[in-house]
C-alpha cells in the first residue's frame, strides 16, 4: 500500500477509524506512515485521549480550556504512568523473563456487583491473586470494618465516574495496588478511607468526598486526576517520594495536603520509578501570567520592565517627566518658614539683577577679576567622562537606564544552593493541581519536604504554610485571592520560591518569620490588599530579581528584627511605600529599582537599621528615602532622583549614615532634616491635604492602620494560633550586626551629590546634632544649604556648594553651625548668610552674586581665615548687633565696577572685633597676573570621596508608615514632608 496513491486528507479520514493498537502498528510500517499517524494529533489522538475513562482532559483541573502541546504525548504519558504500579519486580535477568511475562498473562478479572461472581468487595478480595483486576459494577459498596489488601490488586470502577462509591476503610499490606474510577466516602467509624505504611498505591481518576488519604513512609503514592472535596485531604507522614498530579482540592476544613516529618531513610521499590516519572514531566508554563500594568513611563527609565524580558530603556529627561506628571513649575516661591522664604531674593541678588546687564566690555580687567575655582577637591565629580558624556553630578538629565532583573537561570547559575533545590525531588511532589475554596492548600511541618510546580491556589485562607524546619520548592505556581497571606514560612523553614505569580491576596503575598530563610527569586508579587513581602520576628531570606508592584501597602515590609537580603528586585507602582523597615527591622537592600510608588521609596523608622546600597529610587509620588523617628541605617551609593517630594527626608531623632549617594532632580528638597513633629497642619498629618486625592483620606487611614498593626479591626482571625495578625517580637539572643555599620551618635551626611533638586539642596530644621562632610551641593533651584533650626551643633565641613539658584549657605537665628573648609562658589545669592551662632573658618567664598559673607542679627560668631570674593556685593558684611570676631580673612575685590566695600560693619556695632583682614583691590595701573587660590588650593581639599569611589550606587534602606506630616504648602512645596509618614 503506497501513501501517495490517495490524497493525504483521505488517508487521514481512513486512519481516524483505527483503534489505538492498530495506530501503533501503522506507525511501524514506514516513515511516511508514521508521519501520517502523527499528523492526527488534533483529531484521532485527541478523541482517544478524551475517550479514555481513566484520563480526564490533560490540563484538568486548572486549565481545562487550554489545549495540550500534543494529545498523543498526553496519552503516552498517561499510559506510562498507569503502569507504574506493576513495576515492582526485581531486576529481571534473561532467564526470568518468561516467568515474569507468564505471571502477567495469567492475571484474572473478577467482577463485583449484583448478579456477579461476588456481591461484596470483601468477598472478592478474599480470593484474588497477585495483580488480578477487580471490576466493581455501578453501586454503593459499604464495609462495617477495615478491609486489608494483602496481595497486589487493581480495583476499577465500571462506567462513568461517580457510579461506583466505596464506604470503606482500606489498609494496604502489600507492595503495590491501583485504584481507578472510584468514589471514596468515609465509613461510620473513620474518616481515613485508605492508608498504607510501606507499599505503593496508584490512584487514577478517583474522587474523595469528606475522606482522608493517609500515606506513611516508606510507603508511596501516585495520584492522578483525582478530586478531593467536602473536606477531603491527603496526609503524608515521612514520605520519601509521592506524586500528586492534576488533582482538584476544594472545600478543605484544614489543609488539603499535609506533609509531616522528614523523609524516612528506608525506601520502597516505587521510589526510583516515581523519580524517573517526575523527571519526564514537561516543565509547566507560568499560570495566569498577568503582565504588570504599563506605567506612565513605560519603556523608559520611569516605566516598569515587561516580565521576563531584558528590555533596553529609553532615556527620559527630567523635563519630559515633569511634563508627563504635571509638575512643570517645581518649587518656585516655596514657603519654608514664616519669616524665611526660599522665593525671596536677597539684596545682593536684586542688585545683581538690576546691575547685571551693565556693559563693562571696555574694562580691560573684566576677564581678570574672576578667581578660578574649578580645581577644588570635588571637581572630578563635575568633569566630563572620557567618552564626552556628563557625569551624574553635573548632568541636567537624570539617569536614563536602570538594571534589568536577572532570569531564573541566571540566578541558579550564581547560587549553587538554589540550583540544588530546583533539582530536588524528595518528599511530596504536586504538579498541575488546583486548590480552591477551602481553609488551606499545602501544610508542611516538622522537617517535611515538598515540591510544588504549576499549581493554582485561589480562594483559600492560605495557600502554602511551611513551618518547623521544613523545606518547600515552589516553581511556576499561581497564588491568588487568599484571605490571609499567600505563602507563610516560619520556625526555620527554608526552600526555593521561584517564578510564581502571587497576587490579589488579603494579607501579605509572602510572610516570613521566626528564623525562616527561603530563597525567593523571579516571582511576580502584585495587587495584594496588604504588603507584597513581610519579613519579621527574626525572619531572613534572600529576595532577589522579583517584580513587586501594585500592592496597597509596602512592597517589602521588614520589622521586629527581620533581616533579609533584598537584591535586584523591581518594586514599583505600589499604593504605599516601596520598602518599609520598622520596629528594629534590618536587612541588606541592594541594587533594587524602586520607582513610581505613592509613598516614600524606602521608609526607615522605630529602630529600623538596614544597609541600603546601590539602589535606584526614582519617579516616586512622594519622597525617595524617609528616615523617620529613631531610624538608623547605612544609606550608601544610591541613585535617588525624580521623586515628587524630597530626595531624602530625615527626622532629627534618627541616626542614619548617608554616604556617597546621588540625590538629584527631585521636585522638592534634595536632603531635608526635620524636627520630630510639626505641631501645625493637623490635616496634613492625618493624611488629608489639598490636591492629594487617593493618597490621604480614607485610603490613607486604612493604610496607616494596616502598617502599624498588620491587621484590620474586626476582621476574622483566620489562623487558630493568631499568628497572622500578631507580630511576634521573639528576638534572637544574639543581635547580629552588619560589619558595614559604624557606631555613631550623630547623624552623618558624607560624600553625597545633591544636584538639580527643585528647592534647597540640604535643608536642616533639626533639634539634634548633624555632621555634613565632603558633599557636592550644586545646581539646586533653591539655596544650597539652609539651616533654619539647629539647637545642637550642625557641622558643615569640606563641602562644595556650587551654582545654586539662591544663596550658597543660609543660617537663621538661634542656630548653632560650624562652617569649615567649604568651597562656596558661583551661587545666585549670598555666599553665606549667617544669623546664628557658631564659626565660619577657612572657607573659600568666591563668585557669588550677592554678598560673600553676610552676618546679621544678634549672632555670636567667629569669621576667620576665609578667602572671599563677591561679584558685586560686600565681601564680608556685619549687619546689626553682631558679637564676635572677624579676623585673618583674605578679601578679593569682585567686579571692577562694584562700589561696595569689601569689609562692611554697622557703625553702631561695638561688640564685633575686626583685625588682620587683608583686602586686595584691582589696580588698573599695573598688569598684575590674575588672582588664584593657592596655599592651600581651592577648597574643599578632600580627595575623591570614599563613598562615591567605593560604590557607584545604592546602600540599604527601609520604610514604615502611619501618620503623615506636612507644613504649609504653596506652589506645591512644604516645610515638612507632605508625603512622608510619622508613626
């Protein structure tokens, strides 16, 4: 018979009538016939697969609407798996082959039912031989006592599923057995309908109604296409290996599957076959892979990345972002304090505006009056790169690229422990199962082990609960709409949770506590009604390369000595903060992209003490980093940019270390240090301020309650131990500290770049001491550094304050400030405006458009050894009843047309001492070389800042939020933080 003699379509019609054995024989005729048979996948093979009474749809129960890749392959896998129970003989030699096949050939079939050989199941089981088949005809079979299976046997229900029901309690006392097409219901004396402690049982297409399946190691189980309903469950104790594939669990009263105890050392014959069968399963695609919503900057720096793709970002300028988000007019005329406005220009500035247009081109010394100051100690941060691009500190545009999250394979390649867990097959394996509408999904305890792959959990109280040193491996599952946390780990639980879609849960997507230490990589955790991931009570874990977005509370929430590693994640579009660290929480938070969150990108308070390093914190609708009451932490090398609030907001009762961060292009202050609370603007503290719809009000109140207690009032306690709603504070006896921390008693701001922010670069209104060392503060729209309140000493040492839109440094009355070794250059207002107490020592104040140094009010001050050159105003002006000394200063004349005195003091001032000040003026009669700053050179004298050279990006950070604080808002700005929260 030649294939080509008939059209292929006609051959397919003919072959579609062949039964399965004949199709197999046709495949062996020739290659052309084999290809013809294989082409019947969507017709005859599909019909054969769905027509098998022992096999449901290959994607039942979670995705029955989805076609399998191959119907023939699905039927093949079913045929192979149904024979596993018969593979229990010893390794056969050639001499034993005939005996082996003869035993199989002599299998008998016994019929049970009305009018058959046996009317009761017990009677048939009393006479069956090894590997016989018992066919139960439609009906209900009830036994009043436990039934024992003493020889290998196969029990098969005749007809459609549901027509044969067993009300029995069976105990397997033989090496193997198979049950197919049966409905199990509990008898009057026990809820356990089947149990085995050493043999292997295979369950195909069975229903359990209100009953329990119990497997005890070294016993094993393989269940396929089974349904567990009305409170049914599977209980596995010390199992070495069991496989539950394509099962439906619904309506459970406790957990649907309970895995308890470590795998026993002894193994039965079926373990190697189950392990081989588990490896033959095709890898499951992710269930319900909803793509994250496209943000306002999709495909750009501010937008998110499509899941699983390494999409290259398009550059986005700050002007584009401001235009898209409606913040074109940023912080102009910002009211900072009742008597101090960042929008008011100084006398020197006004005079400069009036006289700045004077044409002095005829003055031959016009080009010589400026003192060069471009080679100060921080100038390397402003110089173009070798490729001609501008560095971050001097670029008018924010960073255009953010790092991509790693794929699962990349994570496994660099983490041998995760790789080992991904390949493990010990314990209970659940694949393609559906868990729905019950109390719990899978519960592991007491060193239990389980592997979950391609399952769907929804409508439960919790999906997975792993406790007491148990190990869980979760790959490509969907966990959604659980009433409590989706995945809950505690008491030193561990494992690998990778490529899961965890969303829309009532509590945290992942809850880690009490020493649990899982590896959580490449998941999508989103749309939760609370936080994405919560780590508390000495919980640990490695949280890497996940996409965490659109959660109503913090994307990652760390508290009560939680200490995870949070690395390489994209945390975005959250309705609260990106990462919150509270109540003595810690953690190593590195290389994350935290963007587009409604509240602070990272919020640290109440003893929170993380390491926040090399993160991108950007495009937030609030502040970038918030360090609230009693917050601590090392915040190093982060990019904090394009946030609508402040770049970094610090409460004065906190002790953070800010080292080597780039704080740029934020709409308000770069770094703001505030008092603990602002007694005014109660509305703002309560979360209700004008123009903030959807952030404050009822939503904000609900958010605050959730973060503080992580439990809503009046909600049912969904856990019998109350653990899901009471944060445990059972701290470890040893308080592990990070080696990167320095023991400090004063907040430290060192080696940061604060550039192109919409208001003041560094704003201080504090009641605590503050050290500000070696920072670059340049090109901010407001004053470079403004100190409005400082009852304790604020030290401003070796900073470069350059080209800011207002003055360089402004110090208000009653403040205690030390200004030492700074370079204050080319600002649009006064170089230094000082009305407080302290000292101004060894600074270079050059090229500022207002006065060089203005000392006013009743200040008590020392002005010594400074080098000053104004553009057009006074060099050093002492106005009012100032007390102190002004001596050993070197004053250079500014613009040749400037008629202001270089050293000016009120005539009535008798309490300020002037001595040994050197005044240098232009001499039009000589051709002296231009002045330079030498011995020492231009300040600051610091070399490459340690923070910026050691790490280019983020550090470690945290957040926790409840009540919010703000002050008077005009033109979109505030005196506190209108977005930050205060507990």
